[in-house]
């Protein structure tokens, strides 16, 4: 697979760059945009995403594909989990596609469509210290905090790109099942769902490999969700 790289020292957001420029990218290639630092990084649900120079992996994949965006996001989550595994850091997926280590968020994925391009933005906390992460309201961690070792961001980028490209080429039908294996720990948990404005306490009744979450409300009503935020 042809892979084309763009790297920026500082940029507002690699996803923003991808959105603006994707019509100029090679349609046959997997384009990889990385930045040492983002000044206006974006997360899911219009949140901001913090990054620090030399301490964060900020990357966007751009690909022309007819494949389902959620499936592509699942592949990215698997690739990211495999990178962590290669560093002997066990992780799981928190629905819909956050990466957790020891119950704390270490990485996230923001998938967006722009015309015929799919943009899959990935953020990973690499060398961030406790102080670096203290302003983030969620429970958060980094590779450094989990291992007390510093990591090369370039190496992590190359590992992630290699694994994601392999998964795309393989088109392995078992990927959804692998994703489910890593995400289904949530089933049976009592959680708070943040869907629109009002947080609601529910029990997760089931999760399917296409990412559909079924939750049971206090009045025994069931609701299917394809996206929301879960607070554990
Ligand atoms: C989330 O968990 O809310 C998703 C976070 C995604 C962050 C990445 S960093 C690279 C890319 N550029 C952005 O502005 N966001 C994504």
C-alpha cells in the first residue's frame, strides 16, 4: 500500500488539515498527517484535545474508501491497542472507541468524513506526566505514567501506521469480533450515558460487533445507541 506522510511541527489540528486538503491527496494512497503539537486539537463531541510537543502522538489517516467509517475506526482502535501491546501495555476499548489502560484513557479517535475521504484522527498520550494531564477532567494516563519509561513518538507513529495499513490490506472479517472482545467488558456495567444534554444512569445490556450498544434504563426501557459518551 502506498503511504504518503506529511509532518508539521505545529498545526491547529491534523484533522483540520486533512479536511481542507484531502481533495489534493493521492486517491490510491493512505495519507498520514502527523504533528509534534496541535494548537486546536479536537476530540469527539466538539471537545478539545490537548497535546504537548514531544509528549503526544497526533496523527490523522486519510483514505478514500467505501468501507463503513465505524469499521475503519474499529481497525484504528485495534491497531492502537496492538501498538500498546507491543510495549507490553495491556489495554481495552471503551465504547465507542477510546483506548483505556488500567481504567484510564490513554488515547482517542475522531473519525470524520469529508466528501469521499475518511479522516481518522488518533491522539495518544505518550510522554505526558501527571502534571501535564491534571487539567483534563477525565481519568487519563500516558505510556510514560504506565511504565515510567519515555517513548519515541516516531517509533509509535511507524508502528501504528504499519499495523493500520496491514489491517486495511487484510480486510480480515474477524476484526469486528476482535474489537468486540476488547470492548465487551462494558456489558453488565452500571454507567452514566451522556447522549444529549441530560446524563442518565443505565445498565449496559449488550454490545454487538457493529458497535451498537443496548442499554437498560431504570424504568426497564431498552435503548439502542450508536454513539454517546459513557461515564464509568
Ligand atoms: C477523542 O477521544 O475525543 C478523540 C481524540 C482525537 C484526537 C486526535 S489528535 C489527531 C487528530 N487531530 C485532531 O484535532 N484530533 C485528532
